[in-house]
C-alpha cells in the first residue's frame, strides 16, 4: 500500500509491503512488530526514535534513493509526528492483516 503525505511542505511517498519488517530489521536490528506496538496511544513512554525509524523505513520502501535516516531527517525543519503517524496507521495495518476472500 502506498500513500503520499505532506511533511514539512514536501510530498513524501510512504509504502508498506510484506518486506517492510525485514527492511526495518536489516536497517535497525530491531523487530518491526515489537517496535510498532510502541506506537499504541495508551503507551505513556513513547519512543520518538521508533517513530522516526518507522517513518523512514516506509519512505525508503517507496523510494530507494532516500539517504540514511539521519541525513534524511536533516532535510526537514520539523515533522508533525502525530499527523504522520495518524496518516500511516491505516497503511501499516492494511499490510499486516489478512485479506478477506
């Protein structure tokens, strides 16, 4: 699933595929699904690094030319994390839940 989201006045394409968890693990050495659970709104100890990593991996999945995470984040003056997470939630859920037949 793919979605274009305006981030800091730049249209960024985000994409989630079956390979997204593997790309995340290869890049960060962490389990995508465990980190995804940290995005639960009831979680009082929200780890912003996890959010940035998930945002980056979804952008990198859509555009292989995106630079490493720190360089990519430096391209933005600021990112409204709440807005971006809201926009990508459905996309992530759609890619991990089984399709109805």
